[in-house]
C-alpha cells in the first residue's frame, strides 16, 4: 500500500504517500463462472433417497447478493423427522457394527467426491449464503473435505482414541447447524459422528440449505448405506423436532446462544447427551510490542472474514494505549482498500449479509453504538443497489457498557477499546457472557503463555487469527457452549466409553 517507506518519509519529513485502492480504481469484473448445478427444487434426503415433504410444503432460498430466488426447499415436519430417525435407527444396526476400516472407506469417498465437485460447491455456497467466492473456494469447501479426510483416518484407529478404554458409537444423533458456514458446519458434525459409527439426522439452516442437500447427492454417490445420514430442511420447528426426538441419544447444536438455551431447557430432565457451540464476543488483544502491520491484517481477518458472520469473530479489539492511535490509523487505511460487493467476483473481500433479518439486526446494533456515543468509521465504498450489504464498520471510543461491546453483532462491525496493563486487558477480555475465542498479538512468548491460561476462551490464537484445523478441538466456555468439535476431543463427544 504505502508507496514510500516509512523510513523515506521520516527522512523527508513528509507523511508517507499512500495508494488507496477502494473505489478510486475500477477493477474489471472477475466473476466465477463455474456452474453450481442448482436444481429448481430440493427434497428431503431420507433413507438414501430424495423424498418430498409429507406436508407438500416448500420455501424459497434467496440469493442475498441480489434477492433472486435460487430454489424451493422442502419444509420437513414432525412426521418427516420421524421417518428420518426411523431410517437412521435401521441403518445403525449395521453401520454401528461395521469394522472401522470399512467405515473409513466411505468417509474417504465423501471427502474425495467433494473435492471432485469443489468449484461447483463453492459457487453454490456463495450464491446461497453471500460469502465471497474466494472464501468458499479457498476455505469452506477444502476445509470441509479436510474434516472428512481427517476423521476417515481415525475410523480404523478408534482403539487409540481413549487410551486404556474401549469406545463404541452412541446410536442415532440429531444435529442442527447454522447459516454462516453451511457446508463446513455439516462436515464438522457428520465426520466425527460417522467415524465413530453413529447414524445421523441433520438439519441445515433455513437460509442456507442448498449445499447440505447437494451433499445428499454425494452421500448417495458414495454408496453410503441408506439411512446413515438423513437431511431434513426446514425452520425452527423442524430443528426443535430433530433436537427433541425421543430416539436421539445425543444432540449437537451450533447456532445462537438464545436458541441453544431453548434447546437445553427443552431437553432438561432427559438423558440425551448434548454439545452446544453458541455465540461469541471475542477479544483480539494487541500489545505495544506487537508487529502492528501483521496485527492489522489479523484484526481485519478476525472481524471481516465471512462478513463477520463468525461465532469466533474478533469483534472486540483491545489495544494497548501507547499504540492505540497508530493501530486505529493503520486499520482505517487498510479498511479503505476492502472491496465490498458481488460475492461471486474473485476480487470481493466482503460479500453480502446472509439475510434481510440479519442486516436489520446489524443496522439496529450499529445505530445503538452511535446513540450511546461511540465514534463510527465506515469507508466511502459504494454498495450494490440490490441485495443485502453493510459497510465494514469500526467503532472507537467504545466503553464496556455499550451494547456494541457486549452483544454479538454477527456482522462486519468492530468495537475498539483500549487498555493500559495486562491485568486490565484480561479483565476486559473476560468480562463477557461468552468464551469462545480470543487473539493475542505480542512479541513476548511468556505473555502469550500467561494469556492463553488467563483468557477464558476455548481457543486463544497468538499472532494470528481464525486459524482452523480438523486436528484442533474447537468449542467454548460459559454462554458460548460446551463440548468440542475437531481432534480427539471432538470424536469422544460422539462415543460411549466402555
Ligand atoms: P443464528 O442466530 O445463527 O441464525 P439460530 O440459532 O437462529 O442461529 O439458528 C441456528 C439453527 O437453529 C438453524 O438451523 C435454525 O433453523 C435452528 N433453530 C431455530 N430455532 C430452533 C429451535 N427452537 N430448536 C431447534 N433448532 C432451532
């Protein structure tokens, strides 16, 4: 970005010249053109086949980038969910007893078939959810395949997953997933459950069901025995039927803390096992000895990745006072270069907000920040006329009592707070109902080690942010939920120890 180095500018006494990309330069469009192979209508995937919902009801899936209808999606009711559980129970009788190395073959096949159709799935994911194609292409789809590969590798090594103990599958598990990483969350849920020998009934989110139902095609192509995975699309009523089904021995939910609490209340008193991956309000902490340019990249990735629709987003920036002004200035410069717009354009950094409902929620919370006295910065970028978009936003002069510092916004909105001492940073970072993730930027290893213990967050990234790996367990403390996904720990959440 800067054309003159800081050194040169110091010599000349003039401020460093900068190239501001933003909207000053027009970019030729670079649309991704792979065919997403969408069908006009998606049915439920039950017992290895696509079947119409018993109510005959379908709802629309909208492309948030232009508000056009993409497909009709089946709305499953309680009878459909029953049928899905019955198919899963029947399949479990054989799948649960299959040797691990046989299950592994199927799971490897899922991974490879997804790789074969990677570009098609990336385009479908971007059209359905609004995320930039460079993210669905380079993150969501490859990471989903990586989860299947990793867990396929475990399937024949389960004798070593809990040293000294034997493990067995639980039975039929119910899973409900959110709209921010539709395919990836499906992989996070299916891969460990299948590797361990469980059968599954899974519900994708209502705004993003397409890649889950397309994955049904892959499941069928892989020859997975009918009923091992059943996919029921629908709204909260379908989700509640999946979570509350009497034959589900375990339920796994990823979504809002609010809905997580409803599910936990409804399951209190049952003996179902549960894992919950809920909201977050992560602190990304920058100390004065941090490499500031790298930190700024990490801050941008932490909050603007996937339009900020990330439960572990670094939505609270805590900056050490001596470098607060410098970090904020660098951040504003960097944000001016972000390109907001058509998610299918390969140049796009920030795509469309997932739904009108989410856009309204973000708009309301940002208005509350202005009203409560924080300073709002937004770059002068032009937003497309149609579709759901929101400018990348940074609030400074934020205090801990502001709603924007306490509530999960789930959008491209960063709240900046400052601190003077390490203890103050820890106190502020932990002063939240959530505890999913945190980031630390510093040159000192000892400080990183101390903070990784002191910060009450399931994941603490050091000098990086939003790094994911199937081998690494992910999950929360406090109102961010419990249970882990990924790694040995994630597998054990789908196992009976005997
Ligand atoms: P977000 O705020 O991320 O949209 P939600 O918690 O509203 O998350 O939704 C996550 C998933 O939970 C979606 O698949 C949604 O359909 C489902 N869901 C919503 N309400 C319920 C409910 N009462 N019981 C079970 N699942 C639900």
